[in-house]
């Protein structure tokens, strides 16, 4: 869900954060009520980003009520005891700021970008909807319609829109990763006011949240403001559902065919089960996906798209999930090419890595790419506050924001070959063919 307003042009043009070659300095502590706070001071521009991450996503749902975490994201913008319905956006807009949020399998992240002289207002707004959110029938019914329309546009009636849903539902049988954050229409329709009130009081509590603030702040003054607006919010007392990462191994290849009325060209999608993002093997897998499909010089693009002309596009991506996730490979066939032919071409490139490995120059290129990506990932305050909270929640180590690059630099050619052999195997994958429905 995107809800943005224009930040004044002067502030936007002033943003210039350079993190290359320096550590991200931050102050980290926890309030008595359990709220974890991370502060980063950067006074290069009069802007501040406020992020609050709740450790709740679609994996905290049950199969009979999917979509609750995403639904709650929408309801959080409805209004509170002291902020009228719809006024949340107006307050940010009038201050020259922008706001946004997203829900994933593992967390829900809200952020504001404001002129730094509006820091106190932003903290008040976030504390207000944490402590005094108004959840009523009008808001529930309004957002029910909005979410159903969002699902229709983004998933049901969009080319390849059901791809992720079809893939995750086949890759997982027991774990809540079986469904996506958008949820199913039937459960969106069945959700009740009382259930949302209970969901908010269970998961939207200080001891299940990380408040991250970055930009033109004074650390000590900001600490006082955080204590003022969040310190007296009661700690949550209800048990928080944390599913066990107990999904059994696939054990054999899963294949299926999906007929999509919204597409013209077939697609081939493979999903391999891989470890959680905090596992060190993830770094080698991430570098493997860069080798295979990052840019026009990548192996798959050169071989499958340019030379063999079997696909219009081929991409791979490892999902960064708190529990064991998926390594996705997607290709859309070129005109007149059968899906099976494209799949063979994709598999051939994976097998080359497994059997022949990679060169020293390729490894160095991968490491250079990761260094550049690390700098880019902190090139905006919004990304920075998201990343600071993410390292704390997903890894239990906020300082990984400064040291993670070392893990990439330690990856060897042998590591990349090993993970390719270990995880990218037929018995560890789901394969879907997407075909046009005539």
C-alpha cells in the first residue's frame, strides 16, 4: 500500500548521504515497556526519517484468517483518538512530508520522511496510533473494499499476478509462508471488527516493535521525546504467535501448470528451498543470484536471452525471509519458444556453476557489486531506518549493518559452487509453467 505526499523540493534536493567507506553510527537501547529504539544522527540536511517496525507479518496469521497483517496496515491509517479519520495524511502533507508502509511475511514497516523541525509531531503521530488507534466498523468496511480492489488489480487481473501466490502455496505445506500477505478474498470478507481489535492489542505493542529514527536529530533530545511519547505506553501482555520453522523438506520435485487469462507469453518459474536470511549460506546464494542474472553481463542474460534467444527476460532472486525461504528463478519465453526449451536453457546455466564453477574475475566482480549495493541500500534515510530495524529483528544484531559486507567478502568460489549443488537440485524445487488461457 502506498500513501505518499510531496516533500518540499528544497529538502528533496538537499538529501545527500554518503556512507561509502564509513560506519553507520547509531545509538541503541530499549525502553522499560520493551520498545527497542535505534537512533542515527546525520545533520547534512534538515530531514528526519521515522520508522516503526512491528514484528508481525503474514506468518503470524492462521490459515483461516489470512491477510490480517496487511489489513491492519491499512487500518493504521484510518485515525486515532486524537487524529480524525483521514487526517493522518493531511498532517504529514501539511508539514511537507511523505508517509508509506508495507507488510511482508515477517514484519510490518511504517515510515515518515519529514522536515526535522517536525520530529516531535511525527513521534506523536506514531505513538497516537500505537496507543489510541480507532478501529471501528466504518474503517473496517472502507478498508475491506480497498483491499479487495488492491488484490483484484495487483494479483487477480494482472499478467503473472498469481505467480507468487501459486509458488508459495506449493513450496510450503505446513508453514504460514504458504500464503501471501495480501490474503484470500474469503477471509478478507469474513474478518470481523472484534478480531482486528484483538490483533492490534496483541501485536501492536511496544515490546513487539522497533522505533528507528535517522537524520537531522540531536540524540539526547530525541531520547527525551521518545520517552515522552512512548515511555508510558503499556507493555503488551497477550501471547504472540511465533510459528516454528518446521516445514518438511520437499523430498521430490513438484510440478504444475497454471493457465493465466491475462498473459500472452508463457513463463517458467522455479523455486528452490533455501535457508533463512540469517544463515551464512544466504550470502553465497545471494552472490549466486548476482552471477546468474544481475544485469546484461550476467550468465543467464548473456546465454539465455542474448545468445540462445530463448527468453525475453530471466531473473533469479533469493527471498530474504526470517525462516527458510525460496530461491526463485523466473523466465518469460521468447516468441515461438516452448517452456520446456527455456527451462532446459536455465538449468544448463545452473549446472555450469555446479560443475565448472566461476573464475577469479567473476568472483571479484560479484564482490564489487555487493560493495556498491551496500552503499546504495543506505542512500536514503527511509532505507536506512528500515535496514536498522531489519538487522535487529531478523538477525538480532543491529551492527550487522556495518559488518555484513565482511560476510560477503569472505564468500569463496567454493562456497558458491557448494550452495548451488546443495540447494539448486530437482528434488528441492517447485516448477510452474504459466501458459496463456485461450
